[in-house]
C-alpha cells in the first residue's frame, strides 16, 4: 500500500513539475558544423553543448530556431557566446516576425562581467527612457540570426547557452523580478529511417527531414509514380521506445500555398515489429496536431508507418509530411534523430557553398556620403545541407520600415545545372508593429518557384556581353542626380575594393563609369544569371541591410 501511495505521489509531483515547464516542439539551425550539439542542448544547463554554423565565413544569415508548446511572456533572453574576438550583430525574430533597434536592445557581455571566455548577450526591450525593459510579447517561436560581423577577421561565433526569462508577479508593479523559464526538453532517439517512395531529388525530400525541426523541409512521396496510399516509412530506433501518441505537421508546411497544392495524409497506421498496430485519423491542418493512440505501443524497436488514406492536393499528386514526433506513455516528446543524406555535386561548385554572396556595387549618388540614399542589396547563401536563402532588394528606409523580396528552399545540381526551388514572398516589415501583441500582420502569401542558375566569371564573358551586363547593372541602380560634388558608388563588399570605405569617386559621371569598368575587370566578379536574379556577385560576409540614417 505504501509503495502504491508513493508511486501516486511521485506521479502527481511529476505532473506538477511538468505543469510549470514549457515543452520544446522544435529546435533547429539553418546549418550546423560537424561538432555542433543538438540545439535543445543549449537550453540545458547540465549539457555542455555548442552550436556553430557550417559556413566557411562568419555565418551571416545563419541562426537558430526554437518553437514552444505554448505562449511565453518574455522579459529578456540571454545568449552565451564563446569570446574568440568575435562581435556579431544579431537580429531577433519573435513569432516569425522581425524586431528592430527601436524594440530590442542587446548588450554585449564583454562590457559587463564575463565569465572566463564567455560573453553574454542580453536581448531585452527598449522603452522611451532607452534602458533595459521587457520584450513586451507573448512568444511561441524565436529565431536568432547573425546579421553581420563587426570584426575585420571572418570568424563564426560559437553559441554555448541560451536562457529565457519572464517577469514574475509581485505585489509592487514597479518592482521587476524575473524567473528563468523551465523547459521540458525532448528525448532524443537515434533513428534510422527509410521510405518506400521518395520524390526526387531525394536530398530535398528524404524522410530524415521529418525530424529536423525545419517546417520548410519534408518527406514526400513521388506522385509521378505512386498515389501515396500504401506508401510506408520504416523506422529503427537505437533503443526501445514507448509510443502513446504523435505530434505531426501534416502536408507541406513550407507555406499555405505549398500546403494546399500538395497532398496530405488523411489516415495512417503504425505497426511495430511485434505485430501491434494502431490506426489514426489526421486533420488537414496547417499547424501541428497531437494524436493520442487508444493503446500505447510498448518497447518499440522497429516501426512501420503506412499511409491508409490521403487528402488530394489541388495541383500536385505528391503526398507530404513535414515534421513528426512521438509522445511516450509518460508524456515526454520523443524526437528521432536521423542523418540527412549528403548532397552530391561536382567540386567546381565548392566555392559557392557555405559562403555569403552579395552584389557589391550600390546606388550612384552625389558627393560625400549623405543620409537617405537608396541602395540595391542582393544576398545569396547556398548551404551544404541543401537549403538556401536569397534576399532581393533587402533594405530599410528612413521611416524604419524594412522590405525584402525573399526566396528560400532547396538547391540541387541536376545535369550540371544548379537549380533552386521553394517559396518566394515579398514582405514589408514595420518593426514596431511586431513586438506589441496587440498589433500583428498576416503571414505573407508565398509563391512556388524554381529557377536554374549559371555562374560565369565576368572576364570570361565576351566583350559585347560584358558591356550589356555593365549597362544592365547601371540601369538597375538608383538614378544619378548631380549635386556638384562628383559621384560615389556605394560598396558593401569591402574585400573587393582597395579603399577602406568601399567607395569609388570621380569628378564626372562618364569618368565614374570608366573607373567602374576598370574596377570590375580588376576584381573579376561572378555574373549570376537566372529567372529570379541576374547581377554581379562577390563573396562577402560584410553584408548589411541597406538603409538611410
């Protein structure tokens, strides 16, 4: 009897403990170095983990992403970075929307008291008095992105720990007391996974994508060969697990457009190696859904998941699932961990992978640098994990708004052609609208796209083509207005220029064009041509968002 009471008491205490914890549904990175830990390790004080991007430069546009099981009213965020003379500028995204300098201040820990080689960055709110305050938002997801580096040497930062704080309720409303948010981390299960049908290219649609915490990437059946019904996933866990439920992101969660145009799973069946089976029905929801089994599958080592029925997509016959987790008999989230297949491509593409590429010549303008100029900024990063991001005309205006034409998704080399495909959307971001919970904007509508890229050195182009490329570049930049001071060509790619400020000056427009022609021949950039972007690019991790004063 005492043993029974003791067990019940332990169970109640466990439930009370869990009630104060926030479950982590997703923890991922845009890319990770070979020696990086699982991102959830950064939230565990007992786990001596770290994260570094896989990039060969300082990691501009790389970052980490977390999704919580519930809204968390955040006061501040602390990020520990190994101090190796790196000084990154970072952008904080809350609930998928950017914040700006008027909303968030982050304080470099080196200006305070650092512990050993660790520098602590504190993300907190900024109010009218310009001092540390609450972030003022109920947050379900957090993305911390490296935006640029202030140091001359390209060295990517190493993230060591991440802590979240919320404001505790006290009698005095003017007194600020914060409490560390307690997280219920998923149980990592090493897993081997395969499927009866995988859409090509397999690196983009492999079933290992189900466990990578990236909703933009999914397992897909090949709709040109199969209907989806009867197709199977085969999972082998390194250790036995108990399965009492599922967390599943049905369909293609890359965008609402992708979701509607592709097939989703209507029902599936789980079968263990012991012969135990369970059938579950799924909803066609553009969000995570939790499904409880009527009877848990116990001590599962091998599991087969078979699609019994589907929701048809409006345009494509492929059937997709974006993410999958299991829930054990004690309510823990089990996150399988399976390696993604490596991309196969010719070595000639190596120079373009895991580096930041940018247009380097920006808007013509008169005289010395002035506030309010218009610039043209395009940035491309192809990652070795098969993902990419491309920013077109990414800049800020004098009113503080930020606009961007964003393309992101997968890339692959097919028949010696580099193809990118994914979603494209245009967004106008007013940072002050996002941090306040009362103000929100709808998710931008995305378009499905694909495009083939060619990369050619400028000096390898025929002379006539060089001149047409040059003229097209001139016309795509801001118009020239002579103010009597000469002209400057704004350059954010300092490594491509002899001048420290990255600017070219001339006393007349024609003289500037002559100087620029010689300059381009000297640095010999790549001419990138495609249906989505055509311009001259150079590798650079010194890229920043264009903007006025």
